[in-house]
C-alpha cells in the first residue's frame, strides 16, 4: 500500500512537472464516462446516506416531485405536473402519468404516499432527519393526485421536494428495504444502476425509458462508472493515463498545473458552503471576552478576508457578509459589513478594556492554513490564541457542549437554496446557537413559517441585520471546488456542488 501510494504520487508529480501527459480516448470511444470519487459510500440508498457523493448519485437515479433549475432557481414540474398550497400546511400535487421505474413498475400516487409516509416515521431512521421531519403524512386523493400534510408551516417545502426528497417504488421498496435498494437501486431517474460494488464501484447506463417531460432533460452519455479512489495523486495518475475522465476536489495548485498542460479542461465554481466564526456571545463558556460586542466587532475588523480569499481560498470564492450564501432565498445583502481595519480593531479592544489584547481558546476542524492565517491577523491586534485543531465529531461535540468561546467552522446547507438551511440552523435557539438572541429567534421563526415570500424576506433581513450588527456569528467567505476532466467532456459545474452528469455530453 505504501509503495502504491508512493508510486502514484511520484507518477502524478512527474507527469505534471514534465508536461508529459498521454490521454487515452477510452471514455468517448466506448461511450463511458469514468468518474473518480474519494469517499467510500456507506450506502447509495438516498435516505441512508449523508455524503455529497451519494447526493450526486441520487440525482442520477431518482426523481423528485419537482426540480430546481440550478441556473434560474425556478421550481419546475417533474414527477408532479403541478402543485398548489391548499393552505399554509397543506400541499396538493397532480402527478405525471406514463412514468415507469427502472424495473417496469408504474409510477402513481401509491408510490408517493408510500415514500412520504415511510420517511415520516422516525422508526425508519432516514438520514439526515432534518430533511424528512417536517411533514405529518401524505394522503392519496386519486390515482395521480396526492396531498401532503405538514406538521407546521414550512415554506421551504418546495426546495426540499425539488432536491433531497425523491420517490421510491412502493412494491419494490416494501420488499427490498434499505439493504436491497443499496445493492439494486430502482428509481425513475435518467440513469439506472447496472452494478454495485459497495464502497468501490458503481455502474450506470442511460435509462431509455426516461420520461421526455423531465426538466432534467434526456441524458446524452450512454454509460457512467463511478469508482472510489481515495488518494488524490492516484486519481491524477489515472486521469493522465486515461483510466479516469473526470475528477473533482482538485487542489488549487494541482488545478493550475493541470490547466497549464493543455490536455485537460479545468473549471472552478463557488459553492454554497461558507466559512464562519462563531462566538460565545452569551457566556456559555463562562464569562469571556466574546461576551462583549466590541470584542466581536474588533475581531471582525481584524480578519483580512479579502487577503485570505485571494492567497489561500482562491478560485471563484468570495467574501460573504450575510450568514448565508447569496443565492439562498432570503439572504439579504444590504446589511452591516466589516472592512479589514486593524487600527479600528485595536481601538475597539481598548474600549472594551483590553488595550493589550488577551488570550483565548480557538477551535477549528478543517482548513488549518485558513485558521492559521486568521490567527496571524488576530496576533497583529494583540489577541493570542490557544489553538485546538480537532476532527469534526470532536469539534461539534465540544462546541455544542459549550466548550468553545470562539471557533471556526463551515456549513454547506446540504445544497438547500434557502436561508432556513443555515441561518435558522445556527441562530434559532438550538444546540448550535451560541447567542440565543430573542429578537433573532423571533424573526427567524416568522421567516421559517410564513408562506408569503415578502414576509419571509423581511423577517430574514431583520434577523441577518441583527446578527451582523451584534456579530453573533461572523461570515467569512464562500468555498469553491476545482474540477478536471478530459477535453472530450462537456461539463458545467453548479454552485450547489452537485455535478449533474445527466447534462454532460461528449465533444
């Protein structure tokens, strides 16, 4: 294993350094797109997977009632031809006729009711629970008509029904269950699964029976093979040798060197994931300097976000000033922002009673270089840190237990294009809320429950404005992803970081 890892690292580095890249044409010649991922998936049953790679497969194999256009963010009909809000807690759907699952089962209301009621039962343990815990049940109103009854007002319902909530065949799943679906998945999506080697390799072929009315469009590439290759250098070596046609999460320096060769296409896209600083503003970690808003504002002015984005984060990442990603519904941009101003930071610290600064614990779980750059910014204004770099589970537990006055984290919103997927998660009074501000909680409650878009936007703006004014949390920047693939492949990334292989084509 050590020899293999060394060889692939040596080979990838040598090929990049010498510019010798020989690309095989196997992918296009046999109409098979070969894709590499770096994670062993626990399951490819959509409801027992939380990995992004599993989400990518889900969009290939299954369909939802709706589909969000990644360019316009418009909700388009998919397995449902139309929907209407009967009232603030009830949605009716008219379903598409003539759709068949990959195994030949007819799609109708029984499949929708079965899927939604199965997910609504906590005993079935669908993951993540937040995706499926907002409705009470589904009722069949006719062979192609369904009513969804919500537990409470949940205006983001359409966002979830256009993405993570996909429909299963009731006859097949009631017999096969999660174990069977993980090995022999059956959906209505543009690709059907032909082979599963758990954690290693997944094979797909274009579903010729895919319904022509789908907003996803008809898939162009005939076959897709997704392989788990944990080592990035091994992925690169296979890309150069022609064994792989497409990789992602490429390191910025590698992407630049790959692009310089001219033999591959490299693309970069900002993603919905943003970085943030979280402060113990209310003293959960006993009394500490972060309880003072002047200290929190000083830290906001001390961090050179633009410089860190330019030097380290790179790509299409950008500084964000609201605690959300700009495309998300309700993510107001006209709120208070903080420029990089070390002198102002020192002045605020002096006003707060810390003319010589102070020492504070500081936690992070990823991007050590980003964290260290911020530590240098803080040192420059007199704040020294006791830095603790943890694995995510340990970081999460310590933060939720109130064991951190100050930490650096990230959040990807599960690619849900709605403020409720991030701001409400962190600031609605739950275990991740370090400020528990009554006014913020009130406004987010209005935004999370009103079905009037104007009311939602006003409430979210009020909450985001107060969060920014009081610096309960400090948003940093968006993240980005680098992709590298064969020049024979026409592929375009999207900000939700869900590669849609059903839109890819051969050139």
